[in-house]
C-alpha cells in the first residue's frame, strides 16, 4: 500500500491523506520497524510521513491562495458590473458627469492591473474585463467629445458664473 502510494505520486489531498494514514498505521502496528535488523525502515517511513504532511501543508496554502484569488476576482467582477450599470444610468448633463465616469472606469482598470499580480489569477478573465472597460472608456470619451462640441455644453457653468457676478457687487470687501 505505502510503496504503491509513493510510486503513484497522485497529487491530490486524498492521496496524501491516505499515505499519512497508512504510514502512521504501519509505524503504530509494527513497532519493531525501528529495530536495527530492519535497516532503518522506520526512519524511511517517518521521512515519507513528514514529506506527505509537508505536501499537505503546501496544498492547504495553495487552496487558500486560490480561494482568496477567486474571491478577489469575484469582487472585481461585481464592482465592474455595478460600475457599468451606474454609468448606463447617467444622464450626461454636464462635463463633470463624463470626467467622473472616465475616472471610475480608469480606477477599475487600475484595480484589474493590481489583480494580475495575484498567484493563480485567471488572466483570461482579467483580460476580458479590461477589454470591456477599454470599450466603455472609448464609448464615454466619444460621447464626451460630442457633448463638449455642443454650444450648450457649458450653459450650467455660464449660469453659475452669472450668479456669482451678480452677487459680487453686494459683497463687502475688507479695507486694507
């Protein structure tokens, strides 16, 4: 059993769990394996046991990293979905609407670049998400150019300036 499990080298949690169980059972059941006549068989078995335990520890670390990476990617996908939906709902009434939307898209693209550094990240999904954001960025930019080319694009700012100009004569100044 142990020899076959070691030779098989199936890299699964179940295989290493079985190898640990078999090695532990063998050491417990055959106490005499530590005797000089067995030529260090107990030591070899303990090395197998230690290696299997170390490998299981690595499996657990990898599983944790994969789970954390999948969670981070899922959160990024959710955030991107919410962002695209929020952008679709914008009425595009002022230049700041475009500036804000472009800033949010670019911030999300930056977050995706950070995710590329994670081990075991699905780069194809990151690439697809980034491509979608790139298209969204281009669409917003084109819409912004069209909006800003309209002669009424800055009407709200002109109205604000007119109100400020009207309020200025009534404002007192400090004498110096």
